[in-house]
């Protein structure tokens, strides 16, 4: 996806423009269901009546530098503070569990999982949240003083300082400076009452990383502190916000952008986006998404100060077939993230690949929109905001390349054969171009089915090479899979593929998306390079061959050009059989009558559907060379078609042999049956 130069400006309602401005710089993203109304017809988001987010402009913060302990152990000093008008209600045992329990949803279990076991959250010498038991430190003012319907930095700092001062007799703060840099590693203040980001109540306190505390206790300084809420109005707090804010304390930026509803940079696949921390049943934030691979590699997204993270991407620098991409969620950290540099960009513009699945066996990532291969387009040449890096990051989405559908933004971004989204090339939508519009030549094809391992093929330039002769044919092709490739130039004017043919089973071969100003044709060859069949030679954007093998054997397809080439626009080759895959959707009792038919006689095509009803059934008539002469569809499921023997131009067809193809479709499932028909005088 071209983040800047190819993406048209999206014109939305004035209310959306106001919303995007108001969301310029939040730390905790506002809960979508609390602050916005969504039009179920148009998908537009608007602020709920009476909501004003403008006072929160400019509040977002992140720790200046990525700070992690060499041994992976992070002491987190959790201080509970309540108010005279809002006494703390959750027990000490419950609060301890939200931070330090390893086998439940907690700060500890989240960072253990997303770090592949490399980060261990511990309470340090305190042994748990302070004060211990069901006690809370008491703030000097009522809650509304600190919330006050807006973000007042000095009052947030005031609350942190009050909590630290109250805890000073109970805590040796120096014990929480494990790297001896004079700064307490992590202070996490949990206040009683609700989080305005989830409640929408103006006097509640908005969760945030509070900067520049500057208090000194036991000879060490408090620099930053996470501020989050007890949230007694909910069964459990939105713990995804705890995790989100803590990652800010490790230096991480937000990823939902200053103008997300205009530029559409947001996505649903990372803790630091708007939707990621709230994932879970009814968006309760108890099963938030993992952190994206880019931020797992470099917490603060600042390559100029080095990469600080839990994993190192595997570089793909040459053509590779059937590369197995491991699922992203569970250990080990090796082979989790793959990097493909865009040529000529000095390693600063690239694609990152992740295999995301809800079924890896982890506690998190279980409420993802779907599963499959994510392709992130990263451009580190673009400016990074002081606390937001969304301008550099774009998630490619084959269902919505421009992110126009803000209601379902990036819900369909995962590529997989399950969704028939198997290619990302210079000619697909979205494409693999650089952000300046330059053709990268990068193709990711043959993307497999969802699962713990996903196969892909990566090519720089032409795909499936070398396949310029029978001896180097690519294959065997998988029935039903789309294969995208190029006829590059005069030195590469033909591509060879192999497939396994079974005696008596009709083979349907389609060649689609033939570039403009070019004419590609197909032939079927046997192992002796003898031509068994060829497609029509007339210049069209699609060619078809239907062939019934007389033997079970390996056969070959050659795609060649009669004229024209393209290094950008790929063709799509697909091989199918008339044997239906196992499933509930079936076609039975296919026949035509009369057959042979006399010229001018009406011809009936009958079919039955024994089980699951399709959405549509289609009849297509082809010449023996694969030229389409007639097509019609039936959504009433009448179980029959009638054809008068006339073509699409309403002319009587000539005598001869024709193929008929009946195809039934339901959602992503498709079955077909092929037969022959003779027309005589």
C-alpha cells in the first residue's frame, strides 16, 4: 500500500473530522463503544451527543528511551490510591492477580507471552501491590479534583507524588532501580474509580503514562508513572489498557495516529492501536491483541538509537518457495517475523510478515478479527511523531486496500487460501509498490491456509522461476489455488507448470487478468512436449481450457505471449477439476437434453442439490477451444436451465461439440460439474 502518494484523501462527515482532531494524542485510546456511535448502514463513526474530547489534546507520552533489564526481570512498584468520595473496592488479592499471577489474565502473563518468555514481571521486595491487603493510600483531594473533565498534567503528577509520599515509609524505592541508573524502573499507580477512557464520565481520570514526576525518594528519582483505574463498575478492569500503558513505560509509541479516521492508519492487530487493547468478549479488554512484530523488534520505533526488543526479523533476500511461516504467538522467538527490504530504500522501507492465529494455544490474540498472514508496510523515512509512529506503518488489507471502511478497518487484512487471498504482487490490489510509487518487483504468492504454519513463496522479479522450459516447470499445481506470475520480456516469453491429471476427471484451466495490450495463450502438453490442447488465440482478458485426460499422468501447462509483456501486471492461472471437494455443498444428477441437439432446439440442463443450498448456480457454455459463448445464473434454485442455442450476441451457434459448466457457489465454497454437448443440423 502506498501510504501517501497512491492513497486518495477520504472525505468524511464534519463530525468525523472533529473526532479525528480530538483523538490527536491520547495515551489510552478511547473505548469505541463508549464514545462513538456507529451507523450500521454507512459504517460511519460519530461522537456521541455531548462528548467533548478536545481537552485531552496533547497529553500523550511515552518514555524517552527503551529501558529493559538485561536479565528480563522487571520490578513493577504498584501503588493503590483512593479518594474520600471513591474508596477503593477491589481486594488486595484481586489487585495482585491483575499484575502478578502467571496463569490468569495479568500484566505478568501478558508480557511473558508476548516476549516469548523473555520478560518476567515481578512485584519486587514489596511482594505485591502496596499497601498490602485491602488497604489503599488516600489522596488529599476528591477524585474530581484530579479528573476535572480534562487532562491537567500537574494534577496527575500531584496524584502520583501523593501516592509515592504515602508509600515512602513502606518502600525502599532504591530497590526498584535494578539497573542503578538513578531512576525507579516502573511505578504503576492504580486509582480507585473508573477510567474515563472506558466510562465516558468527565470527572473520572483518563489512563496515561504521566511524565516528568521528578520526585526523589531513597536517593532515586521517579521519572514516569503509569496511571490506570481500578474500574469497580466492571467485572474486571480493562486490563488491555494496563498492558498498553505499561508498554509506553518501555518506550513504545501509540499506533492509532493523529488523523486516523481521515488517513485510516489504525488497525485491529496491535496492542498500541485503538482496538487492540479492548479485544475480548464485548470488548472487555481481557484478551487484547499481541504487540505487532515491528514494535516487538524495536519497542520505541526509533532505529536511530538502535533496535531494542524481543525478536530479530528473518531477512528474505532471494527467491524462496514454500517458506513456512510459524505462528506469531508462542515461543520460541526465532522465525516469528520476516523482513523483505524494498530495493533502493537502504533498508528503511520494507515489508514485515507475521502469521497470526487465534488457535496457537496462547492466552492472548484469541479475539483477532480472523487469522492468516499479515503484511505490514513500514517506511522509516517518514517522520515519526514524538509519541505516535502510525505515520510509518500501514497494514495491507486485500479486502479494503485504502482502509475506506472505518467500521471494519483491517478486519479482513489477513491473507490466506481460506479466503482465496493468496497473492501480494506489483499487480494486485493492494500492491507491493514503494511509497513513492516505484515498482518493488516483490511478489508474495502461493500463500497457504490458516494454521500454525503457513507456506508462502517470495520472488524478486518474476515468480516461480526458473520455469521457462518443460524440464524446469513449476509444480505440481494445487487444484483451486491461484498462481500469479508475469511474462516479463522477450527473454521470458513463456512459463511452464506441471499438474497431476486423473483419467476421466475433467480439468478446467483458466488464465485471467491478462494485461492490456498483450495477448497470452495456453497449451496443455504431455511429457513428450506434444500439444494436447490449446486455448483460443483471440485477444481477450481471460482464456479457458476444459480437458478430459485419457490417462492418469503428469501434464504440463505453458502460458506464452503472442504479443505484449508486463513486469507490473500479473496474470492469474488456476487449475480446477469437476470433482467436488468434500463438503456440504454438492451438485448431483447433472444432465442435458436433448444431447445431441438439433440446431434451434431448446436444450434443458438439469441439476439437483442434495444438501446445503447455494447462493447462486451458474451455467456457462464454451467452445471446444474454451471461448465463452453463453452464460446465465440462477438465484431462485429452479434446478434447471434452458438454452436456445444462441450466443451472447444472440446469434445461432455453429454445429459442433461444446462444453457446459454448472457451478454452485455459497460464500467461500464452490463446486462445479462439466459435461459435453453436441449440436447438429
